[in-house]
């Protein structure tokens, strides 16, 4: 899992986005990137907003805690999730990933 690393106060993560999926989900790993499926199309920032919502829901943090650092216009992105540790990521992936929880 070379695509993830702890930084002070959070986790930096390389992801591979799958827009227009049948359901939102996090995982599994695709090479060194974590797969994040979202139902939104890649139009007018809809998929980016869905990625933020999906990751926030999967890790149990507020949407404001998730930021896209690189790749806003592509499927390969680097995100930072504040308040999340590598252990939380490992637990999420080991549990088989996560469908996004609806609040």
C-alpha cells in the first residue's frame, strides 16, 4: 500500500476514481491506489464532490476534513483526510472496503 502515508493530523492517500458506478464504495486497492467508486458523472465537479462525500462517510469524518490535493480534473487523485490514521485505512480495506454510509 505505497499510495498512503500518515502526515501530521491526517492521512494522504492516492486514489483511483470510478465515476458513474452503480453504487458508491471504497476499495479494493488497484496497484498502489485505493479505488473509490462514485455514482456521479465526471461533469462540472460532480464526481469530485461525490469522492469527498464518499470518503468522509467511509471514514466517519466531516466532508470538510477531506481535501483533493492533486488530480482535480482526472481519475487519479491524491487526497488528504484530516483526523484519520493509517490504521483506520487498513481496517477499512481489511473489512472488504465500504459502501458509503448514508446519513
